[in-house]
C-alpha cells in the first residue's frame, strides 16, 4: 500500500533548528523502552508557552538507569507526578500524560550528531518568574547559567 506523506522529500530539521531554551510544556506521549544497559523513557512534549512556539513539539529521553534515576525523579516531582506511585517506585506511562511543567532544553553534539538534552525541570507554578527572568536577560537559554529545581 502506498501512502502520501507531504513534505517527506524535503530536508528535515537541521541541528541549528533544535528548540533550545525554557518552555512551559505538557507531556503528550510517554513510552518506556527497555534496554539491557540503558532503559529509558521517550517523552514527547507540547509547547504551551511562549505563545509563538505553541504549535511545536519537543521530544527527548530520560534514562532509567541507577545512575540516572535522580534526573527522572527530578522530572517526576517537578511535573507533579502522583506521589503515591512515586513512593512505591512506580512509573505509570498513562499517569504521565497531561502533566505540565517547565522544561529547559539544550543542544548537544556527539560524534557529529545533534541531540536534544532535557537539561532542567521546574514546577509549572514557577513559569511566570522563570519566563520573566528569561525575557529580562537574566537567564540565557542554552547555557549553564540556570538550574531549574524546586528545592
């Protein structure tokens, strides 16, 4: 069966078009992928703010290895994941859908390929403060100047 996919022949996103910065996002999709050495979650986010990027999507992964559980925990806490499930060390993919929070992304280049790094998280309640500071030039998107954390 043939399928018509408009835009398939055109060049895809180049590395310099990767969305970098600070965004208010909603989790649209979440999939757990098992791997013997590095199990991970593939996450797809819908950008809610800033308004001019509201139609864009951001995808990335969070590893679920022993060494990387701190980052997964940080994401779950700041995005308001169910505390009971978190307390039982359980992640329900369906419970992730619709969670809203602040996401900071950066571009990483490894072996000539460009990757999107989910570099930081914060609760959605902090969006106004964080976005105001970013607009005022206090925070520079993509640099190491900001560390989003609830503590």
